[in-house]
């Protein structure tokens, strides 16, 4: 007679949290201010304002935009602010920085929508393998937010975890 197979992972009470579930599927683009510079060195306010007025900003509809300048130039802060104001009505998300900075912001926006109280006194495993790359900063942030509420926190897969935190018994 065959021995019954028992799924100990399913009966363990572990809650698996997959950060991939919070990945924003929208397109990511970089807006490089170097394209608005005269000789890739100087931002001419009049030319820049004219460009801002005439450019079709609707091409950024629903996109996630990282604003940067890839050349060594002094860009006044107001230029980034003006650019943001033009992008904001169309883009899903606008950040100053790299595509990695943008990815972190998108995940932070998603994490802000989680009611972490649902994990109160739970044994949580933050899934380690994803089809999309999750920035390390996001794992740091989820750990910071879960630690005050969970009973225990682990990393990996429910069948193979790395223990991270266990609430002290009172």
C-alpha cells in the first residue's frame, strides 16, 4: 500500500509574499536632458521653454519616466521641475534618477497600497526568485515594513527558507 504524501509546506501556516506581484507592467523610459542642451553643455532657458511648450507630451501617456542628464553639465533645478510639470499629466510615474531609481519608486508606490496589518503575527516568507528583477532596495523596504507586525520573517521559498527575524516571546 502506498504511503500518503503530506504537503507539509501547505500545512505550515507560512504566508508567501511575492514582490513580483507588485511589479508595475508599464513601459519605462529615460528622459535625458542632454538632448535639450546647447552643444551638450548649456541649457538655454528661452530655447528650453520653447521646446517645453511645443513638444507633444502625450507620447508619455501611461509611461514611467526617469529624468536624468547623462553629460557633465550644470542643470538648474527649475529645469527638472518644469520638465516634471510637463510630464506629470501624462506619465504614470516621474522620478529624477536612473531606471533603477524609477523601479524602486514604482515598488514603493505599490507597497504603500498594502495593509501590512494583514500580516500581524504571521509567519511570512518573502519570495526570493522572480521572473522580473526586484531591486535590493525593495527587499530592504519590505523587511522594514514587515518586521514590526510579523511573528517571523523568512526569505526564499516556503520549502527552503532563510530565517531573518523572529519576534521575541513575552
